[in-house]
C-alpha cells in the first residue's frame, strides 16, 4: 500500500510539472499554430498523463485527457487548424486536470470534479464547421457510438499503458458525438473513443521510450527538507572550518597548516556542490507568466507579447519562492497599468501589440531581474499629485524631490494612481508589499520610467541567503558583519595627514576625491559609547537602496565566508540588523542591514543638499574649484552654478503652453514660467525631440524652468582659464574639461522667464 502511495505521489509531481509545461506550450502554440514540433510535444505530454491515469484507475482523468488527445491528434495531423476556441478548450482541459490532481492529492480520489462540460467544449471544437474536415471516406469509417455497457475497448499495444490508445480523426468525431449526447455518462465516452480508435503506428516522436528512461535514470528526486538540512550542516562545517583555520594560524605548525588548507579546499568544494543542488533556473517561476499575460491581456482588451531573456539564470530555490509573488504582481501591473489598449497605441504611433520583456542576468554577485514594458510610462506629475492628495508627502517635501524620487513614491503603503478599483489593481496594496518582500531577502527594487515610452522595474536579488562573503568590522567592543557585495571601498581617515570628518548643517560628511559623502556613525546609530575624535577611524563606503554613503567604524578586521542565522523577533524590531553569524574565533556577530543604514544616510544627504554650500575653508584652500552643471545648446556648452540648480526635469514638448508672449508649463499645482536658453543666447536652429530637459530653480516659493537641449555633466573642476568677454545672457567663458564653456548669467535668464521673480525679495537678496 505504501508502495502504491509512492507511485501516486510520483505521478502527481510529474503531472504538475507537465501541466506547467502545457501552459507555456499552448500559449506559444497560439503564436505559431502550424508548429508540428510544438503540437507533438503537447500531444506527448497529454498522452503521458492519460496513460498513467488509466494505469492508476483515475477514470475521469483518463477520459478527460483522452478527449483532449483526440483534438490534439486532429491538430497535429492537419485535419483542422488551431483557433481561439480550440486554444481556450485545451487550456480549460488543463485547468480541469489540475483540479482533478489537487483532489487526488487531498482526498486520494477524483472527488466531485465535473469533467463533462469541458469534454463537451472539446467535442464542440472537433465538430467546428469552420475547421477543415477529413475526407468522406475517413468520415464514413467512423463506427456508430455503442450503447452504455458495450464491450470494453481493445487491449492497448504492448509498449503503451492501459487506456492510452492514440485517437484518430474518426475517433475524435465519435467522441464529439458521444460527448454531445446528454444521456451518455462520461465513462462511456472513453469506451467509445477506445473502441473507435484502430491501432495505428506511433509517430517517431512518441517512441523515444529508451531516451526518456535514460534521462529519468540519470536523476533522482530529493526532498527539499533534506536539502535544507544538508545546507545547514554544510554551514556549520564552514563555521568550524573558519575556527580551525584561525587556530592553526596562531599555532604555526607547518604539517597542521597543510591539513587545515586541505580541509579548507574540501569544505569549499562541498559547499559549492551542495549549493548547486539548491539552485534552479528562474524559468521555474517564469513558466506560469505566459498564461497570466494571455488571460489578463484578453480580459482587458489588450494585445501583449511576452518575451523572456536569460531564463536559464539560476537562483537558490528558497529565493525563487520569495520572488514568485512579487514578480507576478509586477507583470500583472505592467499589463494593467503599463501597456495601452491597441487603439491608444496606434493613435500614439506604436504597434497595436505591446511588448513585455522579462530579463534575468548575473551582476556583481547578484541576480538582476528586469520587467520592461513599452507602454505609457509613469506620469511623474500624476504621481506627485496623488501623493499630495493621499498625504504621502507634504508640498515642501515634494518641492525638494527630483523625478526619480517622486516615482519611488509608488512604493509607499496605500499608494495607487488607478482611476478605478478592479480585481487587478487600484486598492493601493501591491508595490509596497513587493518592496517589503524583496528587501526581506536582502534585495532591492528600483524603477525607471519615461513618459510615453515605457517602464522598467528592476529587482536585485542575492544568489543565496545561506552562506555569504562578509566584511567583519569592530565598533567599541562589538563585532559586526557587512555583506561584501554592498561594500565599494574602505577609507582610513588618517589624523596625522590632516584628514578628518567634517559637518554640514550638523550632518557628518567626508570629502572623498572632491565630493561630499554622507556618513552614518555606527556607534551613534546603535547607541554605543561615542568616541570624541573624528580622526583615525575607518569608513566603509557602501552602496544600497540607490544611495552611496559611508559607515564610520573603529576597526576593519577581515573578510570571510559567514553563515547567516535568523534573528529573533525582538532583534528584528531594532531595524538595523539582517541576521547573525558566528565568526572565526567562535564569537557571535550581528549582520548589519545595509538598506536600513542607507535610509538613515539619506537624512545626512538631505542636509548637505539643503546647505547648498561648500565646507568652510575650502574656498580659501583653492578659490578656483567650482561645482557646475554643464548643459548643451546646439554646439555650445553652457555652465550653470550647481547652487542655482534645485531640480532637473524633462517636460513633454506638448505640455509647454503660451500665456501672452511667454511660455509656461503646468508643474506640481503651479504654472511655471519657462525660458528657452537657445532663444536667450541666439541659437534658433536647435531641433527638439518629444521632451525637453530643464533646470528648475526655486527660491522663496517661486520657481522658473530654464530649458536646454541636453544635460551633459556635473563637474567639480579647477577653472584654469577665464575670459570676461560676455554677451547678452552670459557673464564670460572658461576652460572646463579642456573645452571652452560659456558661463550663464543665471539672474538674467531667471528674469527673462519671470520679470517679477525678485520683486518680493529683500534688498539684500536682490543684490545677490
């Protein structure tokens, strides 16, 4: 009895895998209806399920798959062509098979799942008058449907499981008649099909029994819990290895050192091998998405083509499970919100069919998964307006945010720009959950969008959570670990050479190669005793959550492989720890959450931006260093002081309107005056694209937009040569990055956009 139970369990596992493959193949078949190879593959899959279900006496499952096999046989043999009705019927059959398997798994039998409606739907497709029919001679050979209780079907061929006979076109027609008869029970349909189907030679693709058997013999199924247990044991071995290696180094015994080195090598190879057993291609979670896209786009009246790149990219299976739901949500969101209807796309000069691309690849010890659509893109102004209406941000906060930060507001809880609530979107539950789930596994979510062109959602996921490379640091008397993939570089602040941590608006910063790096002091963050000196400390330059910042620690110890141990609920509430580990000397070290520290670093970065000044004394050290934004206008380069730049934006050309003789644009609930620097400087031959970049300057609640042709660079450079030869709108020129660059008279440009800009300013500010 136990043996039979194992057989059924194996059948269920294989059948579920086959159904996933069927979903993919049937959707792909719609794109290429004449593919004999695809039809044969689908036929073989149904044939396998039908044969095994007959052997295990699951009669309804056998009858249902036999009906589908009959329709597939006609499609494969060219007796009729695939149409949307046939595709829907076959997918309905797959769904019903899945329900039968679920019932078998839960109850040990087929339960009360009704298969008759689906069989009738398949039969109707076989009888479809629009489909080509076989010749009259073949049709005449179809025997009449026998009454219930007629003789059993002929025995199957020796190499074919019981009940797995291949249906001919004639048998398909007989099944259609039998399925359409209301008084005929489902079981008699199978008898009709089996009796009506004479033995016919198997197709070459159906006779590869030996090849399949050899593939099956080369692999075994292993329980996931066993793999997890094996991974934990390897993790403990890695920790023990670290302790032995450290102890041997202290003893300085050559023979023992060689043994430890051998142990190190074997442990690393074993760890790599065990990790490979847990790695699975991302195709496993992508397999259901073609069906999701097909069904959802059909219900929304849209045409969406799904493309997949890098489906062989591998991830730890535990991470695959964690990524599955966020990925599915992003795909559904892209179809619902991103891709326009065919009418809208054609009106905007796009193909009627939209494209949704899934792309996966390895980068820097992570797996990057991108979901890209060529749809409408995200309207930054609409996001900003919704954020204000829902109280997600204040107007002052919004004024200090650039376009990328505004788009990131879609990850806030309760945020939604949907105009109506549907079963797909609009309830404000989704993007924040996506972000939370990805961050829980040590990953990040980013979004890039261009209005009118499309959106890319980018997931950055670690390869595995079990064993990672880490940098061990010390702060006070405690040790902490930082994931190595998040560390860009290490800097020692040497007090003897005059280096020190400085402060801007009370926020600690470090001038790294001429740029201000916001800092987070680990001792202050964790409530440890704070050292008084800002010299002779280490700065770990980290990258996370789209931000670059420095973490100030007392000492940097070493890098080593660590085993991640989960934290208790109390420790998770602290919010800066991602786990714990045991380091080489046997002590416990907490693993720092880089993303949480990055959010704290953002406060320091905001203080630096608001200050808009260089640190005290830097002008005295070198008065020729200037921070400039370089813009391109035709062939000319124009420099704008960076402290006169509040934000960089891109406005669609059609959004720029005229009021009298001046141009304006609607911007965050305001009418923003616009001046085109090309016109101001006499460059009238500049061609425009669909959007124009603009420099927005805000002061005391008033803003103007300076439209340029392109943003070239932001530089902090020595002004080697300067000329005071000016022109209308310029204060002179200078050599910047080995090129003559014109210096914009920003005040003149602002007044050209808004003559009353400084009217309400104090006298001291007007003269500035």
